């Protein structure tokens, strides 16, 4: 008995409480916090201090309280302060505020005791210790249980705050059925319907353990606007698509349909599991458990579904050389969203510059914008390189633009003689006529390879005032007209006198490498997806659909990649779009040649060995337009760029600035300027080891070593 009392005193540490109390009280008054770290006893005035934090700024206050819990044992005053402030929060704010409380709390008991009584919990723990004490061995077990049951700290749903906290607590504890009951109490509040449907759906998902159960699920309509937990709903939509695919597996008579649906479902579930960090913590473990259960259930029937047999050459879906269009165009959602905001959803059109090094996908972006903006904005695409030698000056450039506009709007352009006499005035009048008669909200004239303009000016074939004339057209009607330029540079990098009229109004958009996820998507899912639907017919979404076409006959790409093969391709290309497409193209061509020309058996899944086999001299010859383009650009602008590239090529891990200075023999200022240009042009990058630089694209590094 004495040892237990001593143990209790050692845990509570009353001497620490007595010593700290006067000091802590004084410190709180002086706004300097001194929390004893080794006592459970609550200190005076802490509760008031904590309440003041929360009332002043709820989110910052929660952060501070989590820090207190991390570095002290003062849970009771923290919990008391949270409950007292929650009781005062207006009803319409309750769910939002409790959601912030449930955002990565240091101790999830904060949510539990925002609903249950902490006093009852302490009494329950005390009574459990007491009745289990050896001296009371003679008391029957059922009597002991009745005593303990009287002090159980039940979750309470008698207020909005307690019900909401209980709902998130139950989600965290993987009890979505109980979370549904809790959220039902606050269903009429702001965000109440959303969290109720979330818990209700997760409860249904959790109950379904077999493909047959999953296929018979009835899923409610998910909320789509003003979401409290948007990332979670993205995952929920993935699980709903899995349900749709499992229904196909269960009910379709087509072996191909079953196989495609199986592959999609496994892919969706794997993505949910691999990207679980994007799910909010309250429901994360529950959703991952559901995904893992469903995946294991599907894998058990995988052999029954069978594999698709390839009986004829695979149609090569990868695009090299030409712009990538339609559903094949993926990985640029961020840029498309930005252009959508600048051109479709805004009140005024905005001129932009898409810049990046060669074969990065700038033309594909412009072409897809021209094909996808629907009734909102009309994008007219003009490739200035097609002009060739210009003999008639600015009139010839404006005629080329007018011809494309005339084709798009079916409005006859002025005749050539009129253009040659008064080119700018004629074009302005024609543009006004088009704007007055078009049904679109606005017109964007997209000029690709716009460095051609500078070349024409430098050769004296068009006047330097040409850009000022274009800017004047925008100022004529900024709500209706804008320009999009695509090239290797920003306007600031080009001759300032020529392009200065656009400096203040143009927005630069850097077109760089694809990320790892987009690279894998292009390779593993190259067949077009269903485009996503717009909320209105006037402003169609520019973003590629997130799911494949559900008609198996439209899904002809039957090959796959190992994860290691995809990782190797990303390592070799760093997500350079042209090189990614080129590797995929060569892999499919090699597969068709081996299987259908040479009658050599080959797996339907590409491996690391397959990727390494296509990286040969023929590959570098095929990709010479990219490699030579980057190499040629390095000979322009700042001197010393090629010297730096040559120095870095033998050193895949990179070199320091001092080492580069020694190897290249360049002066420090020249070296730093050249490095800055190469970084801006996505040729080299600074490594994790600060001050070291390396070539970004591994394949370009190898090309420099062998062919430059």
C-alpha cells in the first residue's frame, strides 16, 4: 500500500506544483509562460490564460495549446479552456471551429473530452484501480464491473460542439457508424450535411468487405461546392470510381471489360494508399483501412479475371514531333487552370508569355487552348515560323494572322492589296469587325515561336514599332482581345526597345518539366480520358478528365510498366515531355517489332531492362532536334554557357562554383552570369549540396558527352 501511495505522489509531483504555483501566477500576469513539465496538477490561472488565447485568435490559440501539451502535462486546464470557449462559439461556426481543433492535434483526447467528461474519466480510472487492488480480492467480478460501469465517461451528444467533436473522434477511432449518429445532431448547421454524408458513406464502405458486397453499395450524392474537406472528397470520389469498376467486374460478360475494370480499381486503391498523406488526419486511417481491405479482396479474385492477350501490334499512342492534343495532352493542369482564370473566368483578358526551352510543350498548350475554350474565349493559333522569308514587311505578318482569324470565324479577310497599302489600319478595322460579330466573350491571338518577330525586326523586314501596334490593339478593347506569346524567353530577356510596350501588362508563365506523377500518367495511361464536364456551357473546363474512358474498345493500350521502369524514365528525362514521349514511342515500337516481326516472346510489362535497351545511338539520333536545340540556345545570350555544360557533363553529381571556375577558365562574373541563364533556361540546377551545379536532364548530359 505504501509503495502505491509513493508511486502516486511521484507521478503527481505536488512539490513541483507548490513551487511553480506562485512563480507561474506571477509569470502569467507578466505574459511569460512557465509551465511545470512533470506535474499533472493544474496550475492556477492557466485556464483563464488559455481561454484568452482562444478567444483572441482561435487558430493561433490551438497551436499554442498543442505546444503546451507537447512540453507539459497540463492537459486538464487545456481541455477545460477549450470546452469553455467552444460553449460560447456561435452555432453557425461550430463545425468549422471543431474542424480546426481536429487538424493534427497533439493529443486526440482533445476531441474525446470535448464531448466526454474528463472528471468522469478520472473517477473511472480511480475506481478501476481501487476495485482491482489486491486487498479486495474477495469482491465478485460482476460487482466490481457494476462499480466501474457507474463511472464510465460516456460520449455526450447534447450540444452542437460536443456532437461535432464526438463525430471527428469517432472517425479517428474508425467508428464511422457512431460518427454518423454524432453528425446527425448537427446536420442542419453549416457544413453539417457534408460531414454527415462523409461519415455515413464511410460507414457503408467499412461494412463492405467482399467484391460482391462492394458492387451492391448504394452511394449518396457527394457535395461539390463550398467544401470543408476538399482533399478527402477527392479520395472519396476515387473510392466511388472503384465501386463502379467492381460493378463492371461482377456483372460484365466481357473478359476484356473485367480486366480493364480490375486494373483501374487496383490503380485507384494503390493511389489512395500511396498518397494517404493528402487525407485529413481524422479520417485518414479509416479510409486507408477501407482501401487496403478492398484491394486485398480484389487481389484474391485477380486470377479469376485473367489477363488480356495481345494478338496484334499495339497502336503506338505516344506523340513525338507534333503537338500533343486532346486527351493525350496531360500534365499541364496547373498552366491550363492559370490560363482559364486569366481568359475565361476573369472580367478582362490578360496577355501572357509562355516561355521555356525547346520541346517543353509550349505549342501543345497553345493548340489545346485553341481547341478547348468553348464558347468562352476563342484562341487563334499562329506559328510564326511558317512565315519564312518576309518580303512585304508587317503587312505579310498581319495577313497571316488575318487568314487564321478568317478561317476560325468565317469572316472574309481584307484583300492583299488593301493590306499592302495600309497594313496596320486595315488589320485594326478587320479586328473590330470580327469582335463586333463574334459570339465569343473574347479573342486571344496566340503567336508561337515569337522570337521570329525579333529576327524579322533585326533583319529590317518589319518595323520596330510592330509590338507597339499590337499593344495598341489590346488597349483598343482590353475586355475583348489579348495576345499569347510562346517562345524560349521572357519579353524582358529580348531586345527591350522592341518589346517594352508589353512589359507592364504581360504575365510570364514558365513552362518547365513535368512532375513525377504526370510523367508516370503519360507513360502508363496514354489513351485519352473522358474530358471533365464544365459547370456551365459557356466556360468549359480546360482540365483533362481524371479517369479513363469506360468503353474498353477505346482503351487499346494493353501494355504496362514496372514501378522501377517508370522511376528510371523519370530519372533519365526529369519529366522533359518530348523525351518522355520519345522513350514511350520507342518502347512500343520495339515491343511490336520483337513480338510480331521477330516472333520473340515478350512480357506485356516494360521493365528497367527494356528502357535501357532503347537508350542507344538511334534514340539520340531520333531526339537530336531536342538535344541540338538546347545546345544551340546555350550558344546565345551570355557567353560561357557551353563551357559550363561541357565541364558538368562528366560529373553527374555536379561541380562547385570554384571547381567550374577552375575547369572552364571563365572569369567569376562571366561564370555567374552564364550559370544564371542556364538555370533560367532549365538546363542546369543547383544541387542539394549548396553551391554545386549539375545538368538537369540525364539524357542531355549523356548526349553532350557522346555527341556535342
